[in-house]
C-alpha cells in the first residue's frame, strides 16, 4: 500500500491561516492526506477568532497547538505551502513549494468576522484541493 501524500502549511506564528488550511484539508481529504502545519515563530495558542470562525463551519480547532517549523517536517512533506506570510522554508529537491497570498486577518478591526472568509479563500487557493493529487 503506497504512503499517502503529505502536505505542510507554514505561517510565521502557526496560529491562524496555516491552522485553518490544515483543518480544512484534513476534513476534506477524509484522511487521504497526511496534514501538518507549523511556523518559524509559533504563538502560544491558536488565535481564538480563528477557532471561533472554524467552529461556525463545524471544524473544531480547540485542541490545535502552534508548532515549530522543523527541517524534518519539510523533509517528510510532499507539498509545502506558505500562507503569504513572508516565511521561508528549508529547500529540499523533489518537494513542491507553493505560496498562497492570504491577507493576515489580525490586521482587521473585527477579528472574528475577519476570519470567516478564509474558508472560501483557502479552498480557492487550493483549487478545491486538486493540488494535493499525487497522480
């Protein structure tokens, strides 16, 4: 049985966009994809507004924790996606790298409302998750 593809979402704090993207892919792939997220400077917790916005669409992020980006996480991933944060990842040949330009909702005045559009933005960026087909 072949290994399932692995996708790593990266953002500086791993507290919002990357957590949300990982949660959406995890749900939409129904376990067919190994999903990871990490950040170069992880926050203490996932942004409560992101948790609330995901709860509105039935995805629970209450137990999610920001994680440090490691070279092992990159090496173990087939696809590495940065979330428009200006973060950089170690480069390894044979990996696919993408950068999805998604505005930081922390810069908006109403954080809970600001996070709501990220579901459609993330799924549009992922082309309905077609980029994760390893065929």
